[in-house]
């Protein structure tokens, strides 16, 4: 069975990864076993291989591919527009002190040091850190 697929077929991502040889050895083995028994997935892999071959052939005949200038201008302007928005709202340097994991983070060096010392003391006293 493959994640997110109730009938047990290979997902689109798994087919592409198999064709591009990006699967781990175990996943590749499971996919190949599945292909022995599933004509629908074999057809998907065949079609993906044909598409990949066409792309390789086209890449050899095309000169360098360029993105439109307007797109490049918009992409390079993203950092500036984000900075302008932060400055306008008054919080350019004011990060809310919350890490990516959702936990609050100390904002000053002193607060960070204090947190680290408390954590080390807790570990030394209890033998375990934060749960």
C-alpha cells in the first residue's frame, strides 16, 4: 500500500520517483513487486518513462531556458516587499519570540542565558530535561 491511496496503487509521486531512480532500495523493491501485479500502475510508469524521455530529448535540442523578465523582477522584489511590510507595521525587528516548534523563545541574551542555566539545573536535579 502507498500513503494516501486506499486501493493500493502507486501515487503519482512514487511513479515519478521510481522513473527518476529517487526511491530507496526498499521502496523501489516494493514498487517493482506491485508493478508485477498491477497493470494500471505499469501503464502509469510506462507513460512517465515516455514523458521523461521526451523531456530529455527536448532538453538536448533547446538552447538555454529563460524565465520572463517580469517574473524575475517580481521574485527578486519579494525580500524588499516583506521588509517594507514589516517596517510599516512597526515590527521589523520585533519577532514574537516563538520558535518554529511553537515554543516561546527568550529574546535577549540575558534571558537566553537564564533559560539555559535553569534547564541545566533542572536536568542535573531531576535527571531529565523538558518534556
